[in-house]
C-alpha cells in the first residue's frame, strides 16, 4: 500500500475501482471473494480525516447493511457501537431513556414502535435491526479484509481520465496508466469517472445549505439539545459543541464555494435558532445540500457507477452509505459472473 505518485501498470486487472471509501472497498471485497483481481485507486494520501471520525463520521447502519456485513463475517470488527451513545436518544420522565432506531424527516422512530414481524425476508440471524458506526471504522474493517483477499490499494493516485474499448479500459492516474477489463466509479458525488464517462446525472436542485460544525459556544444554555425545527431552518445539537444546521437558502452558500468563517456560521446559527448565541471558536466545518440526482444509467460499456457517484441526496439519516453498500453487494456477484463468463445475457444491466 502506501503513497505512490506515479506508476505504469503492465498487468491487466479484472476490475479497477476509483475510490477507497466504504462502497469501493466493499465492492473490492466482493469481487476478490470471487477470485477477481482488483486494483483500487484513491486520490487521498491518507485514509484518516476528522470528517470520517466521531462525531462527524457517525453513521447509522440499516438492517440490510448489517445483514450484509454479518453474511461476510465483518460485523465482529465493528466495536464502536458497543460504547457509542445514540446522539438522537431522548428521555422522558414517564418512560426513561428511549432508544431511537431511525427517523423520517426528523420524526423519530423508537424501539417498540416498529412491527418487525412484517419483515418477512430477513436472514434467520440475531443481528440487530440498527447499529451505529463511523466512516473511519467501516473503512478500516473493509480495508483490512480487502487486503487479506489480495486487493491492491494505491493511495495518493486520483483518476484523471480513461479510455475504453470493447475489450477493456485504460485509466490515467498521476504520471502513469493502468489497464483493466472494467472500471467502476465509487468516487463520490463529484465523481471523475461519472463526468469523464458522460453519464447523465438527472435530478433536482437543493433547497438548503447544511453545515456540520465543531464549535465552542460562549453561552450554550441559549441553544436547546436535540433536533430543533424553526421557521427559518433547523439545528441539531447532539452533544456540546457539535452542531448540524440547515439554512433554507436554496443551497446558494454551498454552491458559492466561499470560505465558511466563524462569523458566517454565527450569523446563520443566530438566524436559524432565533437567539443571540455567541460562537467563540470554530474548529471544523463542512457544508452540504439536499441536491438530489441519479445517473440515468449505471453502465456505459465497460464503465460502471456505484454509491454517491451514481446517486446523491441529503446525507441526513445515512441513506447514501447504506444504499452504496447495497450497490456494492448487488454489483459484485454480477460483475464477477460476467468476468468469468458465467452470467446470462443482460445480467449486468438488470
């Protein structure tokens, strides 16, 4: 592994995957299980980032995701949930602590309110129906498994372009190129593979700019804990100093690509919370929107898309991660069967 700034490939891999996030790594594992040779190219030098770690990196795993990880023996590697407090857990004097297992548009679903007997297609296992993890933990577990299965992961190498023929794909990255039979873009919402592959990305424009922040607040008593919907937006304070804010500005601030300053976050928070709260330090901030788009086709010749490269929407609720891991599990066996000439006609397009 390690950083490689330039490389010239002489061997031809069955599959080249762009992106070493959870979707790309899980797909690599699925393909390697089927004895396909896989190369993963990741533009970031390091797998570590504050945005992948708690509290920013917290993600709720859905029942199908948990069962997929269980099926592959990966569930025991997830340890965080054993000591992680649900940031949306609420308490009432009558009922005591109530475990929230999900939400719809901010309306909480609690344990006991869901009839799981309706889920007729669950595995006959004792896996939980929901589980908290973080992006870095997931990537660490999946990287370890991928490398044990013989997957080659090269970091610090961003795909810049590619050319495909009927027989394969040549990928440009750094100062070199790599040859593969297939290329899969798992490189996120700004996917280079999607753009270079001329995939149509249809959908709707955003309604808001979202902010995930880690701040010091001089007068924290002015903000309420939990999720608070106001006439001008929403703010969620899951733990002291960690604030998620939604400002219904049509996504204009996110799209402007202006730097996000302490003064700007304070102005937005004051307006949304209708308080004169004071932020004394801004440690980390990232913006996002509820822009919703989906590739009209997930395949163009020998190039495929999965995860955020194929579909994007608001990150609230962790749907993107769960959908993407579902993509990986669904695509893995289909692509492997196609490579090994075991697939019926049209399997990869179904």
